[in-house]
C-alpha cells in the first residue's frame, strides 16, 4: 500500500506524456498541425490501436472539478 500513491502518480505522468507526444505528432487530427505529415505517416501504423481512445480523451470537455479531483 505504500507504493500505491507513487504508482498512481507514475501512471498519471505517463498518460500526460503520452497525450503530449500524440498531440505533437498527430495534432492535425484535432486541428493543431505541428509536425510535417511525412513523420506522422511513418508513425501512424504504430499508433492506430490507440488513436480513437486518444481523440476521445483530448476532445472531451473538462470541468475544473475533473482537474482538481486527482490533486486532493
């Protein structure tokens, strides 16, 4: 039980880094083009299984209570 909070923080940080990576590489799918499409197309076969879940998570409206619940 002593590492449970540490595990939650590590998973949360991993999720944030994953979202940042996906936003940089495939931001044009949500209207934010950053990288040229050539590099994105080379990475696309590896990302396809996670693409739908990522788009739903990024495009979801968030409330201030969603952000604060994890920090309490």
